[in-house]
């Protein structure tokens, strides 16, 4: 018996479709390649929320509402930041998000989407002994995040690259974190509780925790010449190569290519090494597991792109959440509108009663 729920249909959704054999991802009818080229974070959120939220399908109105909510949520920072002492960045985000109350789902959806970059940026500054920078309600979500974190206006090319990333990871079928969010939503626990459940699932290294270790891997390899031996050592030791393999895709994850294209203009100093490591890893994985196609997943070029945007590797999972919260919140609203309590069954294999 498989315990990974492979192939089980647990929900119907209009939000996104993953075709693992063809290597295609469609977000509400838009191929991810087109969505990433044409939309920013607020645009994809408005698209995902269409039919579920009063501001769905209205990107300009949603942009205003998210901007105002960034400003409002910043009022919580003085009380929250000291409580994050000793936590990792993703744990700090988990703590701060869970401080928000569950109430009206529509208002909470805007607040929780707005809160993620405000909390991440303020926490980055807090650990450096710096005060938070107030949100700018009129700025774009991605650009305002970079400004709140660094203290200076974001380079438009970096803000655009970050927007591309946020759109690319905004939704992806019933992945583990979205499933977690939908289970909690199915109990009617509320938007914030459901999103926090999503974040908890995202944190794991088999899901959204992989991109930081991708950069660690590139650092450990150091040069293209060293890649084959390093990779062979990992596989022989039974360890997994981060940024490769996927439950659904049997070909290259289409998001990997979107992000590889987006990272090119940023002139990452690591790009040549990354391409050579990718090549060596794919050859080694094909030889190691000829029965199991293991291709590049989204996390490999996520690491390159977020690094080139100037973000520290410890922030990669929180920034994944900054994009995926668009999808989580949409799934929560869809679950509440269309779903029933999720309550699967287990097969008892323990001792029988005496
Ligand atoms: N490196 C080496 N071997 C691998 C890898 C990898 N990256 N991925 C899978 N395998 C091997 C497994 O060890 C397993 O071997 P076994 O049958 O001898 O135990 C076999 O391939 C099948 O793997 P499964 O665990 O059945 O595949 P599953 O669908 O459960 O795993 C997963 C998918 C978790 C993504 C896996 O490929 C992995 O761990 N990758 C590395 C971590 C990673 O990049 N995570 C990010 C995924 S993308 C995302 O979540 C946004």
C-alpha cells in the first residue's frame, strides 16, 4: 500500500492544473510561462481569487487593498518581533502569522497575503538590530518587500525578477502544503489557521525547504570539475540531490525553465556552475535510477534567482510562502465554497482486541 496518496483525487479545483507527463502547469487557464511574463504578484492573486473574493478579477483594487493592509499589519510588529528570538526565519514567520485572528475570510485573505512580506522584512532587520521600515501602500508588493528589507528603493529589474518568481510559485495543484491548508479549511477553522497549516507543511526539506540546500550544494561542489565526484558520493551515501525529483513531474518541471530564463538578465555569478551541476546531476541520476525519471524541479533555479535578487538562503522558504499564500488563500476560499469536511479513512493493521 502506498502511503503517499499518489494519484488520489482529494479535491476538485478551478485554480491550477499540473500535467506531470507533459511538464505543463496551467494557472486558471494561463500556462505558467505566460502568467510569469504578463502578471505581477497582485495580478496572479486577483486571477486566482476570481469568483471567490470580492476583489478577485480586480487587480488594481486588490493592489490598493493589499498595500493598505501592509501598512495596517505593520502596527503588530513591535509586539511580535521580540517573541521571535531564537527562531529560524520560517519559524519566526509562522509565529507572527499565527498571531493574526481568524475572522471574516475575505478580509483575512487580504491581511494574510499582505502580512507575509511585512513580517519577513521586519524580522530580517530585527536580527540585525535595525528598526522596521514602514510599508508604502502605493508600491508594488515585490518592490515594497525589497525596500522594507534593505531600506532603499528596489532596483526595478530585481523587483521584476522577484515578481516573476512569486507568480511562478503562486499555485501548483494539490501539493502537500495546499492539501494541508485545504484540510484545515474543510473544518471551517478559518483563513489564518488554514494558511498557517500550509506554511507548516511547506517548511519541510522535501517540499519548500529545498532551495537553501541547493545553494549549499553548489557551494560544497565549488567548481564544475568537482561536480561528478561530489554527486556520486552523495548518491552512494543514499542522500538525495536537492532540486531534483518530483512527485508529479516525470519530465522537467516547467517552472525550472521559467526561473532559469528570468535569472539570466541578473547575471548571477553562480549561473555557469549551476548549469554544469544540473547537467552532471541529471546524468548521474539517470544512471543511478534508470527506472525512475528524476528531473530538475522548481527549487533548483529558485535558489539561483533568489540569490541573484540579493536574498539570503535562510529566507528562501519564507519567500516561497510569500508567493504560495496567493494559492493557499484561493484554495481555502474554494474549499469553503465548494468542499465538505475532509475525513479519509485508515486501514487498521494493529493487534485485534483480545
Ligand atoms: N536525489 C536522489 N534520489 C532521489 C531524488 C533525488 N532528488 N528524488 C527521488 N529519489 C529517489 C528516492 O530515493 C527513491 O528511491 P528508493 O525507491 O530507492 O527509496 C526514488 O527516487 C523514488 O522517490 P520517491 O521518494 O518515491 O519520490 P517522491 O515522489 O516521494 O519524492 C521528492 C518527490 C520528495 C520531491 C523527491 O524527489 C526529493 O526528495 N527531492 C529532493 C528534495 C527537493 O528537491 N524537494 C523540492 C520538491 S519541489 C517542491 O516541493 C516545491
